[in-house]
C-alpha cells in the first residue's frame, strides 16, 4: 500500500490528550460561567454565504477569509462570531426574547500569514446581550462581572479589568476641538501600552495635533489611580460636553453596580487610554490584562455598541459583549507554565485486575463507580500486572483500584495513590466513598495556577 | 446604508435558543457518557491537507468534499472523524498510551445534494479504542455498553442494539463456497431491512448465487430470537470454518461480558443480517434502532476493524468504535416530538425587581444563587412589571424570583412557579434551598421522552 505522510496544516493547533483535557477544563469553565448568568447557547454554521458574511468586511479581514465556490455557491468560513450573531439576530428578531443574551464558543478561521502565537483556526468564546432599541447600562456591569468571575473561577486573582467609556473619549476630544480626528487619535492612543508615550506623542504630532492639546491628551491617557481617583480626575477637568458628561455618568454607574456583583475593586482599573481598535464601540470598553503575562496584551476585550445589525436590518439593536481568543490564550498560559498538569482522561481512577480471572470483578466495580457519577477506566488486556500499572501511570489518573484474587473473594479493592505510591485495602462501600470524594475535588479544581515566582516579589 | 438580506446556506442546521438548549443537553450527555468510560477528548482541525485527508477517499465521498486552494495549499474540510483519527494516531504513536481511547464530538462537512433530513454540516459523536497490534475483545463489550448507557441516560428504554460479527458472516459464506463474492453478498444483505427479503433474493440471483445457497442465506439472515436462541442456531449449523468458529466465540464473549456492564438482555438483538456497508469492519458490528423511530434506521453504528492506520503507517492498529450523527438524529427526534421542551437558557430562575429601586437587591440575590451553583438571569431594564413577567415567561424558565419594596426590606423573595402560577414568599435561605433543589432536578433530568402512544399499544 502506498503510505501518505500524516501531517496537519501549519497554523492549526492540535493537542495531545492531557493538553486537550486541560484545554477543555478551561473551555468548560468559560461556558459554565456564561450559562450561570443566563446566556443562551448559539451554534451558527462555520460556513456562510459570502455575500452575507462579508457585507461589512473589507481590507485586511477580507484578505484573510477562507473563501471558495462549491457548485454555483460562493462560500466563506466565518472569521469571527459577531457577524454571524448580527445575521442571526436580524433573521430571527420576531422569535427572540429581548434583551437577547447569547454565548457562542466555536472555531473561527483566518488565513493570516503564519507567525508564532497566531492561529488560522482558533476558538472564540463570546457573549453579547442585545437590546431591542435600548439596553440598560446595568448589562455593562454584568459583563464586567462575568469577566471577573471567569478568570477567578479559572484560578487567577492577579488580573486587571481595564475599563473606559468611548463617550468620555469622544467628549474629551471634542473639548479639544479634535472632533474630526477622533478615529485617528483613538487609534494612536490605543497603542499606548505597546509603543509608549514618546511614540504616541510623535504620531500625534505627525497627525497635526497642537502641542497644547498633545500635553492634555498625554496627561489624560497616562492618568493612574483607583476608580475613585480616576473619577475625581475626570470631574476635575470640568468638561461640559454632553458626551463627556454622560460617559462619566455611565462609568460611575457601572462601577457602582459591580459592587453588587461581588467584583473586588482591585481587579478593576479605570484606564482612560483604552479605546479598542474596532470602530463600532460607542460606550463602555473593556480589556483584561493578566499580571503574570503582560506581554499577552488583552486576553478578554469588548464593549458597548450602538448598532449590531445595521448591515442586515433597519432596527436599531444596541449591545454589549466580550470575546476571548481561547486558542492563543491557552498557548500563552501553557508556555508560562500556568496550566495545571492533567491526566489524559477526565477520570479519577483506573481499575485493574491482577490477572484475567478478576476481569469481571473489575467490570462490575467500574460499573458501580460510574453509577455514582465517578468517571473511570478499566484495563482488560491480558497483560502482565506491571504493564497494567504502567498504563495507569502513563494515563496520569491520580488513583489505581486494583482487584486481585483475594480482593475478588472478599469484595474489597486496593486503592493506590499513583503519586505517593501509598496503598490501602478498602471494602466496596469505603472505596466508592473515597473515590467519590476525590472525584469531587477534581470537579471543583481550578485549572490554572498563579505565577508563584512573581507572587513572591 | 445598503442592507444585505440575512440568510444561511441551505442544508445547514441553525437552532433557536430553546432548541439549542435541548440539543446541547443531548450532546452533553453523550460527552459525559463517553468520559465516564475514560475516553480522552480529541479536537482535530476542521481543515486538513487534501493529500492527507483524501489518501483513502474516492468515489462518492470525494465528490462531496468541500475542497479549495488558499495560496498554494490544497485544503479539504473533514467529512468524518475517522480519517483525522487515523492521521492523528499515526502522527503521535510514540506519545499515546495504548489502548488509546478517544472521543471526538465535532462538525463534519459533506456537500451532498440537498434533501430532507440530510445536512451538509453535521455533528458526529465518535468513540474509538485503538490497540497497538492487538486489542482485547472486552472492548467490544464496553462499546456496546456505552451505546446502552447513552440512550438510557438520554431517557430511552425502547431501543435495540443489533449485534453481529463479520467473522461469522465470512465463515458462513466460505462454507457456501461464496468467498469470492463476499463483499457483494454482504452489500446486498445489509439492505435487508430497507428493501425486504424478496428484493434481496432477486439481487442474489442476479449475482449468480445458486438457489440452494440463497435459501440457506435467507434462512440465516432472517433468523430471529433472543441471544441464546441465536447462538444455539449458529452452533446448530455445524460449520467448521475457522473464521466462523472464532466469530461465534467472540460474539459469545461479548454477550457474556455485557452482563457485567449492566446491559439488559432485552436491549440487545443478535442480528445475523447486519454487515455494515463499510469495507473495513472485520469483527463485531453494531447498529442501534429506536423502537419509536424505526424509519430513522440505525442511529448509532460501528464495529471492530483490523487496521485503522494502513494509509499512514506500517504498524497494525486494530480498533473498535461507534459513531452517532447527532444533527440528523436531533432533527428526527424533534420531528417525532420526543425531545422535551426546554427554556431558552440553562437556568432555573429569572430574578426580577418590581421597580428600579430593588435592582441592587436583585443583583445581590442573583449573586447568592450563582454562588450556590444555580444558574439564573436578572431582568434589569427599567420597564413595567408586566413586561418583566412577560420576559420570564417567554424565556421559559420554570421559576421567577420577585423582589419588591417589601421583600427588599425583609430580606425575602417571592418565588413564582411559571407553569402553575402559584407563588410563595420565602426568606433568603429558604429560597436558595428551594431553587437549589429545583436546579438539581433540571441537572439530572433526561432530555428525551418515550413515545407514550406507542407504549400503550
């Protein structure tokens, strides 16, 4: 037979079992957090009609699309989950309940030039809440709370949710008579963390912004302090512009409400330089920085927008949402050693017969465990006992349950801790109870570690 | 602004929120069942190099592939999860632990001619266990047990797992001196349920099979009875062919072991006509028929094969596996009314303030619920109370928790049963306990119904 060399496309992530278990634990916590706030699941097709999907796209995005013809049909692979959401909401306005809260966790496709840390197929984990004509500001606070809950449940405490409001920026620049340059100025400011103050200054000069205005802008965007101090700075500017005033009000309201969601003040940072590149944000904007991986940039971003469905529908549909690029985040967390090691399976124990005579006792015991909601695997190949222990060891399960001639006779099990090597003989009831308790620990364990070295700083 | 009419490609399934919640409950139970037996998750890319993915393909399959070029690269979308598994196992032989048990639940793509009940994008839910050179027969019993557990956990009891062994068929046809026509004969027999005895007979005659052999074949494939009776029929044939004898032995072994997995005898039917179309099955084969939807055919099929990785690797890798086409199955179950109605969200309660003054009390209460693992949503738009109740009603959650001026003062909550309309005032602790218990009911509920009408037959 002619053999083909097995390989995958470059820029595509494919994980080995223990990595995939870790990845899925993170993905599941994101999903569970989204669901805990009552977001509906959505699962749109990966393929869309190009004319529909690309109604808005252009420039860089359009070049990256995987687009092809099948028969007479011009088809594109989705490159994000926002355009499919807009399309879905427009199609089903009459059937949805508003505010419409949806989450979608799925793969998206961008044929970018391959480079380290960039993937051509990657998971986005999105939530959006869409209003019919209007949407209360409290949803902006809820969205921030979800960011907090999510990283907290993953096991992190060392992160900042950076918060700003585009109305504040709009009003501030209007007060400097820079209305006509807002988009360019915002784009420059947005790069502050990446390129530094001096480069921002240079770019603003190149844009023709007056020196006095540049000084005010730089003071504004480099302003630091806790939320109270930032608000007091904003009030102190005495700007009367309507957009500015309403933006500050919204920001205050969001901060006030986050308290009731149990978000600690130290995880929020009002950051006046944050604008988000996308043109369509109009109010609250979020970025999330992990203290242990500042170089990752924002790992969860989003904000409030006025009009989700403009390309498909006459109705005004404002919303607020966030997105996590999970594939890249996982790769960054892994590289930093922040992902806890996992077994190859989501199971607490491998049940092993000493010899083939105990095979059926092993199957019955495993069946008992599953009946109690305990995931387990059995090894029933007719091999030497050493090979069976080696299997349990390589699979990486925390415990082995061993049944030999004596155990089968006395309805007992030897439980071996695979890490410490300790073992004890328990009767069936005791062993199920023990493994049940250990299983519960796994189910509630947090999949990420904090960077201990930097905590000792 | 020019508006584009929002629509999706034909042959693609996209569900509304309450349908998606139901779909996901089914998908989650399939996943949980696979994990409970210690299968590792696998998530291969949707896109593969055409030369790798299509190493084996040809004919009908190849015509259906979504295939395109991006730059110089010839790319195809996966059309099943078996070829990617073979490719993955071949690439990572040295890093995997054998027997390698993996599940994969993901979308696959086939650009078939559109027809009712056929989808061009659909979920496959697969498990396979792959041995290194050899694989014990006990895994064939485990696989059957997983089929049983899965449909049982979904809420069904009225189904038959049809079981056969290709070695038995091979040996039987060898005993009729039909060795050279086995593939054609099997293909004809496999259609028995679809086309009936007379048509099978006609096709066998056309193939040139002697009348006497046809009679024996028809007797063989139409044999009915419980497992014991079927085994006794097979023994009674007195066939000495080595393949036949070893096949019967395997079948007996599988049946014997399923007992220890707790599979009821009435859910298993030894069906000697089952061959499975695919050429690569060599031992045990399975099909699953839902009693309430016989016209759906087999909703979960698979079997034992000798050599998964032949196209990519020299090593012999036998395995046993099954696959469920979930998208089609869901559509069939829905059409028959066998899917329990679901709310738009995976949540038990909507928490509603009577007026804007109780908004923060609502947020705090919802936060308490989430702290106890209870999914909930809040409605915090400044609307009339009637609109809030209408929201809870349309979302479809079983309960509303209402906080008015009085409740906010006395730390209590009005819990309203949305179905019966009954309501009661509880203090915070009581209300959390009550909702926690109701939530637990939802988490353990089975998503499918049996067909009550046919149960009354």
